[in-house]
């Protein structure tokens, strides 16, 4: 009788985020919108074994350090499995991480534990709505991790203007 009643009790589970240094646990909604939106991205990337995983703005509302860490996650998962990530992003940090790993691969200077990335393993497109429909402009990447083609409409040009003025 008791075992039957025990099976009727609903099981509750919760997800908590624990800060490793202090051991403090917080609920996802208490650490900001970015973390709660990033958890499904991380879980999806770690869970999928093959196929395509499409993610819109994986960098949304997270710190730049986490944006580049996501870049390394996408690189490692694409190397370890038969996964293709289709990412729609506006993140310069994410793109710079991909370019950095290409450059480090070319130079034979990858940090320990980081996966290599070659230009033929990354496709970058600028997608825009035009008068005749949607077009996708490929942005080629060199072996040394630089954009060969210029970005249209000022994408990624703000960095140079901010650093060095006009």
C-alpha cells in the first residue's frame, strides 16, 4: 500500500547553477536572461550527435567571454561528431573566435585542448533582403584567419573606427 502511494507522489526536479569557487547555487532566472537562454544552446550542442542544429543569435545577452567560449564549443562539437551548426549571429566576438582558431591552426599554435579549424570548415554568409528577394553573399576566409571579402553595410568596420578614429 505504501509503495503504491509513493508512486503517486509527483516527482519534482529543478535546475540550479552553482558557482564553483563559492558553491553558491542560483536559479537560472536569477543570473540574467543570457544564461537561461544559453543553457538550451549548450545542451543542444552537447546532445546532438549528427545532423544540423540551427540556432538564432546564440550570443544573445551573454558576456563576450561566454560568446567566445560558445565558439569553441561549436568548433569542438563539429570536430567530434557529424554535426553542422547553422548559426545566425551578429556577434563580432563569435566570428573573431572562429578566425582566431583558423589562424592558430594555420600557424600550428593552437592552445592545449583546443580543436583545429580550417577555412573550408566554416562558411560565412551575409544575408539580406533586396528588391528581388533574399540574397546570401559569401564572405571568404583566408588560411591565416582573415576575411578575404569585405563585409557589406559596415559590418565589422566599426571596430577599426572605434580603435583608430575615422
